[in-house]
C-alpha cells in the first residue's frame, strides 16, 4: 500500500499546456512542451526505427537518426519566432521544420537535448527525495 499522500493525490495526466521557452541565437526563441504524454514519448522512441530483427539471440535494430531527430522536434515544438525573407511569421509545420537550415536545426536539437536532460535530472531528484 502506498502511504505517500502527495504521490496518491497527484494528477496522472500530462498538462499539455505546460510549456518552456528556450532562447536561441539572434534573438530567436522556441516554445517546447515541458513534458510529453506517454503516447507522444512512445512516438518519439519509435520515430527513427527502421527495422528490428532477431538473428540468433541478439536483437538488431536499424535506426534512422535523421528521422528520429525530426520526429522529436515535431513532437516537442509548440511555437517559434522564425520569419521568412519577407519578415512574415512562418507557421510551425513538419515541412517548415524540415526546411530549416542545418545550423538552426542543430540549435533546436541542442535546446531539446538540454531540456530533456534537465527534466530527467529533476525526475531523479524527486524520486530520491521520496526514499
């Protein structure tokens, strides 16, 4: 039986409206989801898998890291400050993400990785404080 009242009474659903702003170079920013729901996380986890085979005893997975990166960005990103060459806002869409220059996409990936690492560390700290 669980006796930790905070644990028992916590909401078990991800608040999809909870976001975080990350500053990028040149005064630009992105808004990302603070946490992913389990369905979103599973989508990201499987995003780059091409094939899984089990020859003998060892499973072998083929991963398309490029596709994984796009699925992760498409899942986490909520908004951005990017404009086109006519200084008009560019809507955040999968095709717009894939049209970014490599430097900008790398910056987004780095921001996402840092955010995920921070959230993982915070989760470990919370788990440790309950022991």
